[in-house]
């Protein structure tokens, strides 16, 4: 078993290319997965966010931290969001379509290399690995799924329309003084085929992210529609 994934992800794609004026406020979303240590992690992460302002030459100050529910409404107590993740039926051949919008740069690894575009089979394979790891380390344990059968139906799903743009970017680690690429695809893809068995996984992935460097905000997407 490999190293555990980080117990949180940042969501800040809405700040891309945005210039802040003096006195203007902005927000960053934080999704947390370790329910057993949520309060402890919250305190640690709040302190980290406070230090971010200092790292920006004291140009930003943390004003408040709010807990929100799945609809974005302020909620006074921690309220976990849970999903039932079924094992997709490999024999299911009912065609339907789904539209995904990739909100932040998304990279998927396919056979040890960065995939060309965002193929559905690779997407659900990486989503399976991501959600399974989160459940193993921070949830109720390993998911009861057949890893071999899981992607079979996805092999018959094809992109029928896609508008993707490659975004090249980088981040700088102030601690190590190193630069790291944070590139990937953004845009919309309409997939067609037997997608029904993967809907719950795709819904859950909106919170967890998928692909490379998700902890830094990459791999954020949303489901726009299912037909």
C-alpha cells in the first residue's frame, strides 16, 4: 500500500487570472476528508492559511473561516457528505451521455504517461484509485469493488464533443525554492456510452478531484448534465 493521499484539497480555480485590488476580499475553498481528525486538521490548515498572507509580503490577511454544506450554505457544525459507490455493471450497454466541465488544469496518467486529452476510461480508472485511497485511509476502509471489472463498461464510452484548452502554469515552493509545473486541460467534454454505472463516482469526484496534483487545486470538475 502506498503513501496516504493528503486529507484535503484546495479549490481556487475561480481566482485564475484575477487581479486583486487593495482592500478587495476573496475566498478559497477547502475540502477535507479525514473525519477522525477534522478539528485538529482545521486548526493546522487555518494556521497555514494565515501564514500564506505573510508569504505574500503581508499583502493578504485571513479574515474568517466558515463551514458550508454541500449547497454552499453556511453551517455551524461539521456535516460530512457521503456517497454510495457501486461496482459498475460491465454488461450494462444502455447508452446515455454526460457533460463534464473541467474547471482547473487536469492531467490523467495512462500507462505511465500523461494521457492525450481526457478519455473516459482513464478518467474513471484514476477516479476509482483516488476515491478508494481516500476511503481506505480516511473513511470506512477499502471499497468493495472489483478493480478488474470496474473499467470494462467505460471502454465503450467515447467523447462525442470536446472543447479543451491546455493551460501551462507553475507554482513555486517557498520552502524548497523550487518551481513545479501545474499544467493540464480545462474545458468541456460530452461523453456518450454506458456511463450510468459511474454516475455516483463522478458525483463524488467533484469533491475529491481527479488526476495529478489534486491537493493544489488541479483536477477540479463538475457534472453539467446527464441525458
